[in-house]
């Protein structure tokens, strides 16, 4: 098949299924695995060049609603009758389901089932350890600084926080993505702050900018030196790579309790 992915998380799903050799084009932000760097780039994920995409004659385009604003890409695919799948996972279980849907569509259903099972089993291993931990520190995840966006209850980062032995600071808000303000964050006083700005290069995220905000020095996280810059690609994309991020977070929060766990072979591709 001639596959095109217009979202980094979809490109990662393709990689886990061992189908990167069938990709003929990707969006500008798809950066993993390294083999996709040589493929034609079709523009940023919110503004795909549909003419260039159509010229590549894909058998299947993998679209997504994981980032607000991608609707126009999907509308364009529909208008031109280009075969496509639309993914929109908000939970770890939904990611496993989408992996199996893609596997079936691409004729690698058995491999998809194997990956999904190993992924789900590892999540349960993490969860079992988390259930033995008495203190679950609160974590403020910052997706975007101005205006502030952070994950709410209906998001994989609430699950990742929990299976890593923590607690999402905004898990009480029944949304996938929450727009709030710094005053709200201050009032909640997190134990940890994790900066993972979507679409911003890792090296450009400067904790010093957050430390300049009003009353930042009064936060428990800052007093305890528990402010971290985290990899957007391990925490902000709905693909199986999230469990790699979960394990890293778990070993940061509770290094002794999670020391014995390693990423399973099929998920370390």
C-alpha cells in the first residue's frame, strides 16, 4: 500500500506495525523513526498541502483529530474522495484500538494484535506498581504557556500520571484539554511541574521563563526543585510511545519502586 501520514502520532503507529517502507509522504512534524526524514514533507499538520498529497496517489491517508484545527485537512480529503482513516484517541485503551484498526486496514492484523497486547500488558504492570505506592504527588503538565493549556481528566496524561505513581493536577476537569491561567495553577500548588510544550523544540523550552511568573517561587514544586522539561514526543502524541514516557516518569517520581521494570521488546522499536 501507498500510505501517507499527516500527523506524527499516526506515523508512529505505522512504525510499530513495521510499515514505514510503505509510507510515501508525511507531515512536517513527523520525526520518528529516523527513516521518515527522507520522505516528501507535505506541510505542518494543521495546514497540509492537499494538492501535493493527492499527487502522491495514496491508497490510504492517516488523518487525526488529536490536535484542534485538523478538521480542515479531513474535509479536504473528503471533498476529493481520497481514502483515509481518522484517529482521535484520548485514552491509552483507544490507542491500542486504533493500532488494531490500522493493522486490519493494512493487512498486518496479527502484528497489530501482538503490539497491542504487549502495550496493554505493560500498562497493567505499571498500574500494579502504582497501586502499591501510598503517596501520589500531583503533577502540573503544561502543554502551552500563553494562554495556558493543560490536560484534563479525559486525556492519556491523566492515566500516565496515575500508572507512574502520580496524579494529574487537573484531573477533576472533565475535558481532554483545559484552558486555564497561572492563578489557578498557583492555587492548586503542584508537587511537580512538567513542561512539554506541543510543537516547540525541546531545547527551546526554558524553565527560567516559568520561574519569572508571579508567585512561582512559592510553589511546592519549585521549592523542592521538581520542575522538569519533558519530551513532547513521549507525552503529547497518542501512540504506543506514551508507555516509554510513562516508564520514564515513573522512575523519576518513584525510582526504587519502578527500578525493576524495562520497556518490552516489541515497544522498543
